[in-house]
């Protein structure tokens, strides 16, 4: 079965521009071309693109996806590297979760500075945002 890029996009719920980007980045192998120079994709492309999309849905970076694809393309290798990659990703998620928890606490503290309707010039939230030096630009990602 050979399908064109639009159908591949529909089947995988992936934007055409993203498919082309993954090809450019070497995550998807170059497809065959029709006599009219249209890209023609097969089942292997569909399956690989679904794998990539699943990894991305787990917030894996393209570098992590590339590493997993490389390991997957060598099925006789030991999967220790896969475990290590996933362990590292889990640790990164935990760090982000802690940062988000701190962000939530800060937002709740700001929200408590203003209750009810009042003129904007006396809004405790806006004053808190203007005064807060503990979350400076240097701390932003």
C-alpha cells in the first residue's frame, strides 16, 4: 500500500508540515516518489510516525525520540539504554512537576492579595506582580 502525505497526515492525525519536519530531521525515512514526484508512504511510515507521536505525547524531546528510534532499529541490543533514557525522562518530569507546584503556590499567594471588586489601581495582584523580586527574570526558564 502506498499513500500520499495528506492521507498519512489524516491516518496519524499529524500535520503535513510536521511529517516533512520529521523527514528532514531523519526521524522518518525518505519516502518513495511517484512518477509525478509525490511522496509515497507505506505501512512502515505509518507505524513509525505513530511511534514518534506517542513518544511526543509523553513529552519526549526529539533527541530522546531519535535515541529510542535508533535503539528500536537495532532490536538485538540490550534494552538497558531504553530503561536509562526513560528513567532520565521521568526525573526531568519530576523536576518540572516541582517547578509547576511552586508556580501554583505563587499564583495562589498572588490571588489572595485581591478579593472582590475594587479599582485596578488598588489591585493587590497587580501590586504583587510589580513588587515581587523573588521570582525575577533570572529565574525564568
